C-alpha cells in the first residue's frame, strides 16, 4: 500500500511560481526589472533612450566631415581648361559675351544720360524768354510779394535740374561762354571785363544752353 501511494504521488504534476516582488527580500533593494516596468507604465511618460544604443553618424549618410575644417578656405579653384579644348572654347565664348554685355550697358547708360540732358535743355530753352522777363523785372524792382515767391520757386526748380544762370558785371570776359554785343575801351581794367549784362547765360555743367549777352570793356593800349 505504501508503494501504491508512492507511485500516485510521483505521477502528480508539480507546480512553479515566479517571484514578482519589486523588493528583493534578500537585499532589500528595488529590483531593476520592476523599476523599468513601473517607469514604462507611467501615464504620459515616454521611454528613455538606451545609453548603449548606437548614435547616428554623418558617415552613415555618406557625408565626409573633416575633423579640422580650418583649411577649407585654402582650397584652390579648379584650374583653367587646357587651351584648344572644348571647355576652353566655351570659356572664351562666355568671356566674350560678358565683355559685350558690359559694353552694351555702358552705351545704354550714356544714351540714357544724353537723352535726359537733351530733355532738360529743351525745357530750359522754352523757358528762356520767361527767364529774361523775370531778370528784367528784378533789375527794375518789380519782383515783389507773391510774384517774388513764384519766381524764387522757379529758379530753385531749375537749380535742382543742374541749370545755372551766369553772367555778372565785373566778370572777366570769356568768348567761350559770353557773347559780346558791345565793346568800349577803358583805362580801369587790365583784362576784358563785363560792364553790362543784357541777357544772362544758362548752362548745365560744361554744356552752354545760351551764352550770356554782354557789354565788354577792353583795356586801353
């Protein structure tokens, strides 16, 4: 009977269990497995990166980054193509086109300046009769009140365009900018000098719009 009892006990299946306690009963410390599980189960918390995980490297992307980049500025440009090669021909054509374009821009700028100057000269030529009347009225003291204000604005506008009125009594006569309508000898001057300005002259820079019409005193021999 004892043998039969022993046989039945040997045929009964055994059982196992896993210790899921967070605290190690032997050391009293929190087990790392339990700590990791509690951290991952926290609400709103993201798993932390594994410090032993491999970090992405620029070389993995096919980028070669030198350890010392201080010499990048010393890289010399590519050499000129060999004379007679196809690349040299293309480069020569490109240089020629650039030179032609630069010359074209210079010509266009000069033409634009000449056109602007020509337009200003035409406007001043049309205003010269009015300006002569204004000069005569000023000499007679008739430019006063509101009329004087308008005259001053007109003169200021012409000055902004680079228009200059010239010709004053006492100036030395210059045949390049003065037109002598009257001459008389005088022992008071050593050089030909203006003693009368009948009509002032107008110019823009070195460009004479109208020469000043003057009377000139010549020194006596």
